[in-house]
C-alpha cells in the first residue's frame, strides 16, 4: 500500500493504527503553527491567480481532478479500509463520492450566475465573489466524503483551500492533496495539512487570511469554533452531532422497517452523524417490531472490513470503543449482534431498551453501534419524542399513509428526513442540521453560494 507523504513535520508525528487489528499503518508527520501559517500564506498568494482562471478552465481542472480520483479509486478505498476500518464496500462508495462531488461542482464555475435587477437610470448586476482562503476541518468518521463536500464547491467558487484531516484518519485526505497536483491544480490551491485540532484547526479560526471555516465534528468543538470565528466575523459552516429518530408507525411495512433498521443505526459501526440511533415504534406493534428486529440485528454481518460482504467493521479507536461500551454498563440490552474476537477495536451491535426519555442511551450521541427503542402512543407523541433532543440532523419515517408521512416530515425538527428508507446523503441535495446539529447547508445546487459573497454593482447610464 502506498502511504502518502507529508511536507510537514515540525509538529511531531502521529502513528496511525489499523482499527481492525490495532497494528500501525503509518507514521504521519504533523504541522506546527509556523508550518500552518506558511501553508495558509501560500494559499493566500495562490488565490488571485486561481480566482482569475477562466470559468471553463477551472471547470476542466476540476473534471481532471475527478478523473484522477476515479483512476485511483481502489487505492483510496483500500487506504481507508486500513486507516479507518471502513468496510471495503463503503470505502469504494466514499472514494466514488469524492469523484462525483468534484464532477457535480465542476459544472458550477460556468453556471454560478449573478442577477440583473431592474433599476432606474442604469444597470444593476450582482456577482458571486470568492472569499479567499477557506479552511476545511474534517472528522474521522467519513474522512473522504466530508473533505470533498467542503473542498469541491469551495474550489469551484474560486477559493483556495487548506484542509485539516482528523488526527486519526489523515491518509486519504493527504493522498487527495497529491492527486489534486497530479490533476493540474496549481500549487497552493488545495493544501492538506495534517495536524492537531488545537494547533492547525485553531489557526484556521484565528488566521485573518482564512475567510471561512467549514467545520464538521462534535457539537462542543463546533461551538468553540463559532465563538472564535465571531472575533473576525469569519464565515462559518458547522456540521455537528446528531441523535436521529427512526419513527415506525403501525401501518408501515413492518418487515421492511425492521430489516432496514440495523443498517440505519450500525452502518460505519454507528459512527455516523446521521445514524438513526433512536427507534420510536407505535405501541400497538412494539412487541411485533422487536420480534422482527432480532434476526435482522443478529444477521448484520460484522467482519473483517476487507471482506466484500462485511456490513460493519471495527470502531475507530480503543478510546471510542470504550466510551460506547461504558453506556452498556447496567443498560437493558435486548439484542446483541455479531462481533469479531481478535485484537482491534471491535464492539458487537446492541439494541437497548432505555428506562425512559432521560436515559443517557436515549439522549446522548454515543457514536457507536447501539440503538435504543421506545414506544409512542400517537402521531403527536411521536413528533414530540423525536423533537425532544438538542440535535436535529436526520431521521426516518415508516408509514404507508402519504399524508402522515408528510405531516410528520414537516413536524420533525431536522434537516434531512427520509420516508420508508434511511437515505444517505445525496450530493445534489442540500445537507445540514437544525438546532445544535449545525449551521448552514452543504452540498446541493446552492453550496457554491456559501463559499462566496454577493456583490451588487450599479452602473449609471447617465451620459
Ligand atoms: P471532533 O470535534 O473531536 O473533531 C473534528 C475535527 O476538529 C478534527 O479534525 C479535530 O482535529 C478538529 N478539532 C478538534 N479541536 C479543535 C479546535 N479546538 N479547533 C479547531 N479544530 C479542532 O469530532 P470527531 O470526534 O472527529 O468526530 C465525531 C463528531 O463529528 C460527532 O459528534 C459527529 O456527529 C460529528 N459529525 C457530524 C457530521 C455532520 O455532517 N453533521 C458528519 C460527521 C461527523
């Protein structure tokens, strides 16, 4: 396996482990503050030339980048299996997602239209001006897609990008940085800086040349970033935690709802901000739903992530596994799924019956393969229980009643809902959170707008 190189190193290094085996995969040199400043300075200097690249040429460079990612799809996917313990099936989807997001936003430079607004005595037009240097901060749970959701629309809108991957999972982002150069993006336009959150990430917040921070991670760190950005009124997008509800009504296709529930909660070992980690079941079918859920949980295939049929691999680290396992102490565990008994950060999926809505397994984002199930009485109770959380990222509704599906979808305070499915994020539709799950939206047709400022220009026709 080819390990990407890092031009940094003054900030020490980190040994990256394979979560499936706990064996070292690579030692990654980290950037210190001075190296971070120098990289931001290079991105700042690269900005005027990048914004001046003709729209069709910027589009072509992004299409080249997508093509180079495509020709390295297998390499990127296997790198993610080794670094993050993702199943090979998921990792291939993730590398393909970077290619597709780049392709989608490569259409944007030629279509990022302003407006012509009727005025007396002249012409009024608006322009979308790029911001400058954009800092993208990425968590460890989906290192490739989340990086792409930030850098692709930011580059398309004419910004240069500095990107900090998570300490635990820097390898695929570093490789994407190399591939960008191979695709012909000029030096300094897209720079991946491996380093600590408290050094590199913090510097994105405090450095005046970074004009926007696009952060994905925990709600607590996100709040600190928002506070820090306030000092310079720096633009910020936050994609934070979640505790999403999967609401199952009695009139639903219960077999389908039960069969799909483990995937909605345990994909990526539950380390998914959109995980449907709370299941709400209408009380009349609660027992029947649990009966149907049992074989689905026990059949959810937990295996070495390199196996093509693996549905779930290990957790990211010993720390993450232990933090999730601590919630199981004394919990009423109704079902336990498969696990792998060998070294590595493995934890069997669990279905827990909480003691009520104050139970920590019902309220906290565990970020692991644990799902809690509670009954509800009627539609109003389902919506109230789904909304009884500080989060609002995602959710699912299972019912055969179209009117109810729409009423509940409108009633749940959440940015992304799916009916009779646990739809994953689609790059051509907007994604983001209500309440403490985030601020702003990523992806979809409007993402380049959030990486630009609207400028209004009036041209007088007076002679
Ligand atoms: P985290 O907040 O600990 O770290 C995220 C990133 O921020 C990392 O790169 C980290 O190095 C950096 N960071 C840490 N401290 C920082 C600081 N003071 N200043 C600047 N940067 C700093 O989160 P995590 O543990 O890597 O990821 C898990 C969290 O991410 C979960 O809460 C999950 O829900 C959330 N998440 C949200 C989404 C979404 O789209 N809403 C997607 C994936 C993950």
